[in-house]
């Protein structure tokens, strides 16, 4: 009888361990870094992607679609084949640059360029944030950079954007945004901040083109070149700590960042 009881207990314990491991592994996303590089005297194209290869199926599917869309949404193949996707966009962009050079020649500023990266920026057991950076130089004084990011919930692949802020017209929220910009521009007064911005309504500073996203520093905001400030100001970026942002975040986000 003792042996039977011991045997049953060992089975129960094994099932408990397997169940615990399953819960622990739930939400783990596996990626591989894919790269494409092609250079010549006339054109340069480099692409780097942290491509999802395993994990919660709904999350993997959402991230793959997001990557494809951010790179142009022109790839119509099987998204489970990351190599096919990155080679498609690499060849597409190098052809575009090469044709541009054939038509207009190599600019004095050097070869035409397209550089893109789609990488994991921050990850917890509840969410993951991907960042997309695209730089292009098609001649002229300088190139241009577009940088965006989105946060995804691991359990169901939900993508969060501006909808994570539930009251963006709240005076306290507006103040928090201004304080973040003051920190970026290294100024202390409203008047000094106004001097650093382009023609925007200072009392209701617009939300950036890129929706807010979650990082280790809090809810992060990034403005594109020329969006609210001159090119020389770069991409104004700042974070509002989760402690300060709690009153402005929807419940779904507050649950993820506890």
C-alpha cells in the first residue's frame, strides 16, 4: 500500500512540475537575427531584423505582420520564412537605389543609402516592445531617419498605441509631456522650451506620430525629425516613469507594468 501511495504521489509531483514549467515558459518569444547587406560605390542597403521564430502563436503572427508592414507591406510570401522576407526587401531597396543612380547619378554626398533595423527594444514576461529605425539618403545635404516602436501583450498579441493613454487632454498629463521635453532639450522654463519648438500649440502639444511605447524607463514618447523641432534637434525623446504615468494609463497597461 505504501508503495502505491508513493507511486501516486510521484506522478502528482511530476505533473505539478510539468505544469509549473509550462506556466513559466508561457510567453517566451524566441527570435533570430537576420541580416541583409549589399554595398557598392553607388548604393548601400543594410537591413537587420530580430525575427520571431517561436513562441505564443498569436504573438508571433502579430509581430511578423508588424515587421512586414513597417518595411513596406509589399511581401506576399509565407511570413514564417524570415529569410525570404528580408531578402525580398533587401533586393527591392537595392534595386530602387540602383535605378535612382542610373537616372540621376551618384550625389556629391556619397552613395545612396537605405538602412533599416527592426529589433527588440524591451521585453518582460508580460509584454515586448519592438523598435523600427529606417534611415535613407537620396542625395542632398543629409539623410532622414524615421524611428517608431510598438508594444505587444504576450498573452494575446494585442498591440498598444495611443489608446494606452486614457486622458491625454488632462492638464497633469500635458505637464508631464512638457517636463519630458524640457529634460530632452535641457531647459527649465516654459519660455525656453517654446524657443526650441517649431510652430506648435504650446498649451496642447500634439502627440507624436509614433504612438507611446513601454520601455524600462516608463512610457516613452519619440517625435520625428521636423515634427515639433528643427532637424538639428534630432528626434526628441523622453519617458514618463510608470509611477507618474499610472493615472493616465488604461487598466490593461497598468496590469502589465505592475
